[in-house]
C-alpha cells in the first residue's frame, strides 16, 4: 500500500453536487448498527440510480486503487448502496472513531471507503480524521466541496462535531474477496 489515503480536489462541480443531493435525500433512511456514536441523518440509494450523475466514479476508483492501494476489488454493481450522511450543527453532528465493515455472513468484504464532500455551503467543524498507527491525522483536503477521498476501510476514522452549518458527505463502499 503506497498511501494512507488519496484525494482529488474538484472531482464534482457544485451543479453535480446539487443534483446528487436532490436524488440521495429522496432515498431510503439508512440505519446502521454502529459500535460508536453517530449523530447524522443518513439516506441511501442504489448505485444504479445515481451513477449517471457521477459517470466516471468506477473508473476513478479503479485507477486510484491500482496506483495507491493495489487491492483485489469487485466491479460496482447497480444494487450496491450509495449513502449520504448529513451532519448538522443543530445537534453537533459527528461520527466517533470507527472502521467500516460488513456482516460476517457475506461472501465479500469492504476494502475501500470512497467519500465525496457533497456540502453545498461552508460549514465549521466536521473535520475528517484518520488514525495512522501512531496519531490522529486530520485530512484537511476533504474540507472542500466536490473533493473525492479514498482510504482502506479498516483504517480507524472519525468526523468531529459540526459546529456551524451542515456537512454533507456521500459514501460508497468498495468490496472485494475476503482478505487472504
């Protein structure tokens, strides 16, 4: 593995962000059995219903994986889920330290987490951090709307409380065969 994370600024335009948010916020409520505190509102939609709004996402993810991580990953499927998380200052929205994983009865595992900053307005707080085996590292690059960020799902990460405004992020879990 070459990097702890990889990001692309301005991956999405504000116009793309608004269209994506409009579609995703109409999705189904997303509930997860998090082993930690998560105070965001979440919705999900099948990847197939949003992929036309982010047409190069799969190619970008495969490129980033090849150049930075080298994991054996699966193609994106139309019924994979795309999750939107809305962290609001009204309730100090946050997501405490956690890793991303799937149920143990699956024939695959989550290998990479792909995040998109879908915020339409400036916000304060809501910093995204990764634990790099020795310290917590704030990923300042992810604060800009339209930024794409990818990292191995087993790396502990968190979102600090939003103190002003609303932080919106899209999440797509990239799967692959179980680790060997």
